């Protein structure tokens, strides 16, 4: 593979990571809105399934920032490598 092709691949990877981050952020926004509705509807419920759902939502929420950082880190590392190639 030529250096030119590597550079093109890196540019494509950077754009894919940035686009992935935008799509992810939209999905997070949609999920947060839906979660708020669910929380309001299920307020006060002690049913085991509701408790399990709340725990799953909390676990998913905890992964949002690490996932954002992964997208950003991917784009940054690819951009750094692209810069080094000249």
C-alpha cells in the first residue's frame, strides 16, 4: 500500500470516527429522552423487572462518556499519525 493510500485511509477513518461520534451523541440524546419518560411512568414501582431496568439504564449511562472518549481518541490518534506521515 502506498503512503498516499494510507493517508486516504486515515482521512476516511478520522471522518468515520467523527461521524460515529455524531450518531452516538444523537442516540444518547434520544435514549435520555426515552429514559426520562420511562422513569416518570414507572415512578415508585418496586417490581423486580422495573428495578432491573433501572439498573441496566444506569449501567448504560455510565458507558456514555467512555464511549465518547473512544470515538475522540480514535480520531485524534489517526490524525496524529496522518500528521507524522506528512
